[in-house]
C-alpha cells in the first residue's frame, strides 16, 4: 500500500508540475495528455484506497503532497481559463463604488479603472456585465481589498479548497468512514487544475456545500441552511439540493438562509428589491459548450424551458435521495447537481468541481469518469487559437459522455439497483 500510493502521488506530482510550466492553450494536445497521465495516477490511488488503508501518518504525507502540487500550479495560473481576470475586475469596480451588474469592462467611461490584469479579460466577456451571484461578488471584493492580483485571487480560492479537504476529512471520520477517502477530492486532477491552476470561484461554493452537508449530518440546521444559501449565492447550481434539507432543518433556519440570500443581493439591487442578474440572460440565450442534451431539447422547449427542466430533474433526484439515502451518503449530494448539469447549455470542466467531494462511493463512479473525461474538452483551445471558434473535435463529446454511460452501466450491473441507505 505504501509503495503503490506514493507511486501514484509521484505520477500526479510529475504530471501537474509539467502542466504548470507549459502553455496549456497553445499546447492543448500535450496538456490533455499530461492531465490524462495525472488521471491514471488518481484512479490508481482510488484503487489502492478501496483495497486497503494505512497509517494516519502516511495519509498526512499524502495530503501534504496534495498541497505541494497546488503550490506548484499556483505559480502558473491561470492555465486554461481567463475567468480570474474578470474576478479581479468585479472586485475592483466594487471598491470604486460601481455596480458589477451594470459595469462592463469594455465601457469607455470605465477605462480609467483598468489595470494590466483586467485588460486581459476576453473580449467576448468584456462587453458584458457580470453573471456571478452576490456572494461570489462579495468574495471578489474581499480578496482585492486585501491585495489586487491574480495571485491573491488564486491563493484565496486555494485556501477554500484546503478548507474543503479539512471539513471533508472531519465529516468522513465523524460518519465512521475511512478518512483515506478524502484523497478522492484532495488528489483529483480537476480540483487541482481549476482551483490552484485557475482560481475558479466554484471551489468556494464547493466548500460551502460540503460545510452544509457536514453541518446537516451533525444536526446543526442553522449552519447547514446558511451554508447552502451562501453556496447558491456563489452559483445557482446547488439550489437543487434543497429537498435534502426537508424535515432536517427547522423552518426558521430555512428562513434565515433565504434571508441571507436577500441580504447578499441588497447592496447590488438597492431599493428596487429586484435581484441583480447582470448578463445572465445573455449567457442563457447565447453561450453553448459541451451540453449535448441541451442541444437536443432546446429546439423543442426553448432555452428557458430546458433550464426549468434541468432544475426540475435536479430537484427530483434530490427528492428521491431524501427518501432513500442517508444524509451522509455522498450520492445524495452529488447526483442532484450532476443530473441538473447534464441538461445545462454549458458544461465547462470547472462546473464539475461541485461534485468532486462526493466521489467516495460506488454510486458516484460514473461521476469520477465524467470529472476526469471533461478534461479532454480543453482540446477546444486548438480550434480557438486557429481562429475557427470555440468548437470541440467531433469525437470529444461522444468519448466524454460515453465513458460516463459505460461506467454507469458497470455500476448498475454490479449493484443491481439504486443503492439504499438509512435516512436520518
């Protein structure tokens, strides 16, 4: 066990170190290959964990190694996405008294607010105000108030990532599961890439969802409801988890959560009480990437209609999970969000960060395949840099989702049915 798990760590460290030193966009094929090598090391580690457990000291060493390759990746950020530049802009305009939901980076009247960092925002994004919910915006402002730089933003995200590792570890121990499964999150190549290598705010939301789950398992209803509310105000995806809280939190705790969301919106919406959404409508109507189910359904139901369907599917899966699975079951938390994402118009790899803390059971094996397979979509940079647009090679989507389906069939055949656990 010792030798094999450390061998997997060496594979991850070597491949992620190589990734941090390269131009991942110009060399997208080599980048995806290296991430594939890291994925093999990760899967090897999961096999080791599932077959045996070792000393607590070795687990600590493994977690320290995870911290090491995060530090290495921070030095190369951002590797494959420009979102962090937008985060700095949104935080900066707030500091100067502007509303990010009405302030576009390419607005000539705001040219004086730009820095060398914010001038790197992608032109297709620069023409629009922000789409991020208010807790994400407040996070951006808090970071740039301390230090206005990409490094500061990425470091803040990594700190949230490391806190997720800690909360997940405690949750595993308190629920009687092996603490070694914390490596399913801590060693995931996608987590390292999109957190330390990209600074995506989804890592902040992930921390809040894990906190909500752990608090709910400990019957801390107020903390659980507040954490979920904050997560929804980072990105809307975890709203589908609301049925998991039914009967497990007091109505007044739920009202506090709703109140926190309202309070978060107030600085941006003012006395109108209409939630600020920025360019969210434009995003919904025009942005498309790696969402094959959406492309099939949109001509029939329209963009808004499919989004309603996506939310309904997620809520429905969460409702079933509430009836059939325990609060500590990872599948109860992962599958509602994953089911909703399957029908979304845009599925960037970092959107899958939300499910990565829950890849600790056979029922979530298909999501292991999806989170790793999504890395292949970064081949899109080849067509983007060639000037042909944001177009994936034709074989990428069938490979990505075919892998998910194949693993799903394998799980179904081995389990015979949807797994059950005692509710609480």
